[in-house]
C-alpha cells in the first residue's frame, strides 16, 4: 500500500473494499459448534480429577478465617444469587479522599490538601487536629464542594472545635454553614453529632470502624452493634441514618476483603428493614489503605493497587490511600491518589455497580459471611 513513501490512493481504496468485505463475511459467519465436544458437568469433574491425580478436591480447600472455608471450584448453575447489590447505592462511583496528619504543622497540612485537591482529590481527612488550627486548615478549601472529615487530637474539646469551625465558615461566606460537607471521624457519639448537625445540616459521622480483615464475622458484627447503638440512642434514632458512615481498613486478603464489604452491604439492607426503613437507604462505606511498614516504600504503592481494587470491587463509597510513612510529601500523596485516578480513567471501575455479581466464589463467600453474621446477632 506504500509506494515511494507515499500512500497509493487506488491501493488504499482496494484495501478498504477488501476490509469491508472481510468484515461483512465475519458478520454472517456462523461457527460449526459440532466441532467442539459437549462439556457436561460430569466431563468437567472428570477433567478436574485427572489433574488432581487421585487427590480429593477437598484437599485444595483453604481456611480463610475460623469457620470460613475457601474452595477452588464453585459450580451451582441453578442457584440464583439475586443480581448485583444495588441496595443503598445510587452510583458505582466513589470519592477519592486524601488523609493528612495536621499535628504540629497545620500550614504544611493545608498545603498538601490544596495541592491534592488541585490534582483531583475529592475530599480531605484531617487527623490529629488541634481545634485552634481549624482556621488554618480550612483556608482556601471550598467546603460546600469538598467534604472534610475531622479526627481531633486526644483530649480535644469538641465544643471548641465547633466554635472554631463556625467562625471559619462565617468568615468565608454567608450561608456556607448550610452547605458544608464532611463530618466526624471516630471517636464520636450521637450527642456530639447532634451538636454539630444543628450548626451544619449536612454533617455526617463515622460511627464504627474495623481494621484489616482478620475475623470477618466478628468485624461485621461489631459494625452491626455500633450502628444499632446509634439508632437506639436517645440522641440518635432512625432519622439520622442518612448521616452514618462506617469505616473499613483494607488489608491484603483480596477475595475475603471483597466479600466482607459486599456482606456488610447485604447486612445493612436487612438492618434498615428491621428498623422499618427502606432497604435502599444509603449505605456509606469509607475505606482506608495504610502502608505496610514491613514492605519497602516502592513496593507499598504496588500493594496498595491490589488492595484498592478489592475495596472498589467490593463497593466502597470513599477511599483514601496513605503514602509510606517516610514519604509524607506532596509528591508522595500525589502518587498515592493517582492509583485511584488510574482505576477511574483507565479501568473505568466507576461505571459498573457490583462488577463481581454472579461470580460463584465471590457470591458464596458473601452469602456465607452475611448469613453467619445475621444468625449470630
């Protein structure tokens, strides 16, 4: 098609015609399926037994957690898993959060926050906050568009925090208090939550938290108990259910972490029904991926990618990936949150709700975990 480094028009037209003819033939092509042997369930098991060379297939089972067994093969074609876990989700998208320690240098923390937001972060988590540093930490952040979550330093006065935040909001823009987004991280209680919500109607609170998966049944039951404590509290009640968030630290157990998140969504729907609320009441899950101190800092970012994938496929709503402890610089934060940008802009994971629905292994792990937790409650 190329002649003397120039495109030959006639050859190009002929190529286009031939290509279209080929595509047309492909469209009407019907393969001869009789050339392939019929694979029955019996045939599949015979092939598996042949590969195992006499070993029982149960020998490949592994213990995920006490009483929770993983199997190498799941095959129940007649079982209906009920489709994607849509209850409590209006979108497959999630918020990219940036976790920043304030501590003794609130100005540096604010600088990282502003830069992270300019690079696509969609929310900020400030930890170890001194209430007196609130004016510095909020300067230049549009908190009606960007949620900011707060974890005060031990012994801090929530009342002082409220007054500082109120003064900061008033100095930024009239009416901003009605649109402010964000809320408490643990520790918090219904009374403190109510106090903040009177001032800021869109205030939310992380009401329960679990670490990386170790005992999934105990962890989910802990979330259940904490949520029920809030809903049963005299200062709480079912009317604040839309303001509740649970937090999960995501570990390295890829499939179990996915199942744990999905099981919690299933449990949440049952909890809502038990309180007379709609099954599709929003279930908000905030997740964090902390660096593994045993891994080199270069490997930490690679490991965080797989851990983030399990969180996103499981169905979290907010995710923060922390850079290695020795890398607390604006560039380190950028590399960490760019992991999530890649998952959105290149993998398009924010476009599919519950992409693992129908997977035998994931569905079995999810159902087993959810049923066990519910029966023990």
